[in-house]
């Protein structure tokens, strides 16, 4: 796999997945994820990872090739949109038929790609994998978490740093209820809240 690196200065300006969702605030989670995913597979949105590891070799601030997103199974996985992490098996460069393990941590998106999304992509109705309109399916795929993340992104850094896991877990539960969904178990809610805060605080301990 050919690796192209992004400078540290440039990479620091790229958008975390949560920030990309916030810029698409007129869309719910499912639609925003679909819009970004379409941009990734067409190359309209550039992406890079804080750490990319393939066959035991790691690169930092590595650009991700467009082909990596083809057949990507995580497009609506809330874990990815909070952490920017995923792993998958991809064909080895030698083309011997075997697949090699790939681990991608801390994905970020090129700002110009997110900000320049075409109007056609912004207004396209979200569809599930069978081509049917998705409707309220978004709520079960992370919209409550996405709503909470968007709210946190608007806070001043000092206020975000003081945010408590218990408070966010309660707010996420309220987002579920507002959407007519059953909130997660308290332990799961705390886990989600802890993951969100860790991602937004650049991986610092909570």
C-alpha cells in the first residue's frame, strides 16, 4: 500500500468525524453519515489517519486511499463517528489472494471536502442498503449520540473539560427518549459518554 503523509500543521486543521457531523447539522445522524460516506468513496472528501497500521508497519498522519472506503462496513457505526477508529481486512499489495489486517486510528476529514459538499449530496434522501428510504431508522443508529456530540462541540474548551460522564450519560438518555427510543442501560450509557468525552478531549483520560 502506497502511503502519502500529511504534515502535522495541515493535519491539525482537519476535521474529526464528530466535527463533520456538526457541520451537517441540518441532517440527522444517518443522513449525515451517508453524505460523508458518499464523499469518501467518490474522492470528494479527503481523509487521513493519526495512525495507520498494515501488516505490522505503522504510519502517522497517513492519507487514506479512496479504495479503502469501498465496501466499508462501518458507515453508520456510531463508534467510528465518535472515535475515528476502525479495522478491516484488505488485499495484500502482492495480490496473492490473501487479506492483511489494517488498523486505522483517529481518522480526520479534509475541511474543504466537508465544507464543499454539493447541494445534491446534502438534500439526497438517506436510503438503507436495499434502496428504501430510511425514515426514523437513524435514531437506532446513533442519532441520540450525534445530537449530544453536536451540543458538546459548541461549548468553550474550559466547559467541555469540566463535563462529567454522569451528566452526559443522562443527557444521552434524554435524547433517546426525545426520539421515542428506549435509552441504553445505565452502564452502556456511561460507556458511550466516556467514549464521547475521550474523543472530544483528544484522547485524554477522564
